[in-house]
C-alpha cells in the first residue's frame, strides 16, 4: 500500500471528538515516517557516541600523562638536575648577550666592504647555479680530461722504458714489444678521447652560455641587485672562466675583490679594536661559571643515571622472569634467571648522592656577584651608536638579553641557596610546567621537557596573521557580492572564492615552499622595503608564510558564512530603509551589516576554528622550530620560524613508542587543541542563536 492510499479511521471518541490515526505502510508496528525518524535520529546518536568515544580516548591517554610527567620532574629534582638547570640558565643567558653583540660587531666590520661582498655573493650565486645547470656535462668532460691526463702520464713512462730498453743491448725483446704495443693502444685511446673532449667542451660552452642567459641562474633579485653593468659583466666573465675544469685558480678580478674586502675589513676591525676587546672580556667572564656548571652537571648526570636504574629495575626484572617462564632452553633459562637475580632494586640514598652538589653551592655564590659586576662594567663599554641596521637590531637585542641575564643571576641566588632535593613537588606544579613550559625537548641526554607554550605561541601567531588578513577580505567580498555586485559579477566571484576550499592543503603547502616562500624572501630583499620589521628575511619558511597561506584557506569559510548571515536579514529592513530615503550604501552599512553582525562574528569564529586546526600547511611552511619566537624583534617576529600544536602531533606521533611519556604528551597537546576547537565552535553556536532571534 502506498502513502497515497492512506485513510483516516476513527480510533476512539472522547468528549464528542474523533481522533484519527493514519494507516499505511506498516512493518513491526512502525510506519515509513517512523523508520525515517529512527534513521536520522540514529545517525545523530551515532555521531554523538563517536564524539564521546573520541573524548574518552583522548582523556584516557592525556590523563595518564600527568602522573608520569610528575614522576619525571620529581626525579629531575631528586637527582640535582633542577639545581644545575639554574646555573645552565645563567650560562645560556650570558651566551645570548655575547652572541648578539658579536653579530653586531661583525656587521659593523663588514659594512665598509658591502659593495665588494655583494659582487662576491653575486659571483658565488651565479657560479653555483651555472655549475648546477651544467653538472652532468661538466662531470663527463672532467672524466675524459682525467682519463687523458692519466694516459699521458702512462705514455711518458712507457716511452722512457722503451728508450732505456732500446739502448740496452741485453734488454728483453719480448718486453720491448709489449711496451710498444701498449703504447700504441694508449695513443689510439688518446686519439679517441680528442673528439669526445672537444664535443663535451662545445656542449659545456653552450650550456654555460644558455644558463647565463636565464634569470633563474642569475637570481638577480638577491645576488646582483645594485650592481652596475660593468660589474655584472665582470661577474659573468669570472663565472665563464671558473665554469670549466681547466681553471685552477680563481679569476683575477675575484681575487682582487677578495683582497680589497679583506683590507677594508681589517682597517675597520682596527678602528673597532675597543669593541672587540670588550667582546673578548664578555666571552672570558663566564668561563669560571661554565667550569662550575660542567662539574655540577657531571654529578647530576651520574645521580640521574642511578635514579633511572632504580626506577626501571622492577620492569627489567619482570621482563627477565617472563623470559624464564617462556623459554624451554635450560641454558637460556639459567642465564636469564641469573640476570634477573643480579637486578638489584635498592632506592638510592638521595641525601648522599646530592651532597657533592650542596658542597658546590657556596662556590656559585662566590662567582655570581663578581660575574654580575664584570658584565655590568663590560656591557656599559659596548658602543651605543652603530652604523648598520643589523648592528642596531642586535645591540638592542643584546640589551634585552643582558637585562634577562642580570635578572636570572639575581633571582637564582636565593633559588640556589634555598634549593632542596627533597622539597615536595605538587601535581599542580607539574601541570603548570606543562601548560606554561617554555621548552619542548625530547630524546635528550639531559632531560625531556614538555612545555606547551612554544607550540601554542606558534599556533596563535599564525592564526592572528591569518585572521588579520582573511577577515577584511572575506567579509568585504561577502558584502559586495551579496548586496552590491551585479548578477554577472556574482556568478563569477562567488564560485571563484568557494573554489579555493577545494584546493588540497598539501598542494598549498608545496606552493608555499617552492613559490610563495621564495617570493616573500625575494621581496624582503628590496632596499626600499628595509624599513619593514623583519626584512630582509633570512628564511622562506616562516610564521608570515604560514599565516598568509592559512588566510587564503580561511577566506571561503568566512565568506560563505558571512553571506548566509546577510541573507538572514529580513528584506523588510532594507525595504524600509530605502523607503525612508537612504541610499543603497547607507542601507548596507547602517542597517544590514549591523543587523547581521552576530552572524559575521560567528563566521569569523568558525574561520578561526578552521585555521587553528589546519595541519599540513603549517607543517610544511612554518619552519618547525620548537622555540618561543623572539618578541624582542617586535613585529619582525613574523619573519621567524615556529612550530604549532597540530604540526607537532603530525610530525612526532608516528615516531614515538606507544604508551611512552612522549606519546601521552602528544595526546595531551591534542586534548588542548580539541578543547580550543570546542570552545570556538560553542562560541560560534551561541552567536548564531543570537542571530536567529533577529
């Protein structure tokens, strides 16, 4: 029976009212509509169940991270590594001060020979590219030339042997004939090589000239910008001279350039002798503290080795006993049983093993004060006025690092004096050390650190750049297409924007590596853009690269949802506005957009969720450097590489042992990412509910 054959029949009658029930397709007491309702309701229930299972799985793996992490930090303290870490922080902070000031010094020394160095860089760049373009022909020619050289040596030796044998009446005639025959063969081979060498020379010359005619080989945007035609001609001549295997020395012009560069740098280094002397003083001032650090580190490493042996002893003994039960070989059983009996499970005497560290604590106090005073004096002797942009930036960085160094030494005085290996370590402390930890270091011979802050910072910076770029473009495009554009424009612009969402993220990642990143770096080399923070960029895989690509990916999401929000504004609003005399633009920006602002905000939040959860693009183009970006560079921080929460999971999850602390740390990162995504989607849904009430 079809649905059209349904008829209503009275089921019962109450208070004079007749209640009708549809009758039609029935199976097991359920109609077609009941099955449709169960099907879609079941799908929704299944989705909820799957979501709950995902949450439980993440919670199980992530929750097991904190007890193991807590135990690891406890061992880090019991072995004295925490104490040594304080001294290590001082040494590292000092190194950053010296490194930044040293870079500034060499930037100043090199400023007088900038033009010569630019020509040399152009020469090296073009030569390397030409050699790459001609490497196969060059290798064949070199092989033929080497063979010809070896054969010529053999010819000279054979001719000498033949002359001596001919002059010696007692020489063996048979040997003389063999030498003559061998000489004839070698000479024949030399004649065969002559046309081959000539052919390869001709081919190499063609390839060199062809390569020199391509912009890819010259790479003018980086190597040769600002050089005169005469200087470019010199570079070309030197490259042609050096591009053949016959060249033993560099071209004379290149040698002259190098000598001029060295002379200018030597003269500038002599002028900056006081600067260099101050740097040497900064470098030498840390040596006593470094020596103390090395001594303390050796003690703490031995302590940690003993602690690890104790903590793993039960598992090692259990594994050996399990092997004893499983093997049938009496000799193997006896050997494994003996090894199991040799496993000693004795907890270390923490007081005794840390006693040598406590004995060195007063020595640290004796060194810290003079080190601070010496660094204060030396840092004030550094030049305050420098000429080059790089030197100025690095001197500013050195000032920030010096302040951090001074604060670190000051704060560590009390920390080191008050430090105890048996001080209690709360679970809250280990939790906050993960959530706000500044280091993510794995497979370390010292200690593994799991800190979320470097990954979260990278994800946040990339997301901020992506939203900053994508939101204005996407929202403006949606408003234009929905309210202002003509039909032909709508039919072209809207599909074009929505098509972006169909591009695989891995394709965008490759584009970012090979094209976009290189283009950004080339643009950053332009002299008239050197005022931009972070320019020139030393790397092509950076936060900026990843952020711009994610902005491109987020535009379709924000555009589509914004347009939906605009469509949900009642037509009466715009009609009344126009009827009151408002223009089209006034209606759009004073009536329609303010009314749809909740939906637009929801679109931005969902776009943020799309950005924060992206993996492949950031894994390929962000640089994957697990370090908190250096915010001392201001807005230039975007030119640095970084890592993200999604990227670290994709990169490391397949390389770690299942159930290990590293494994669970990655699941904890995933849990944090999952919570962030849920909060973003929850905020978007709440905003959309406000929109529905309009």
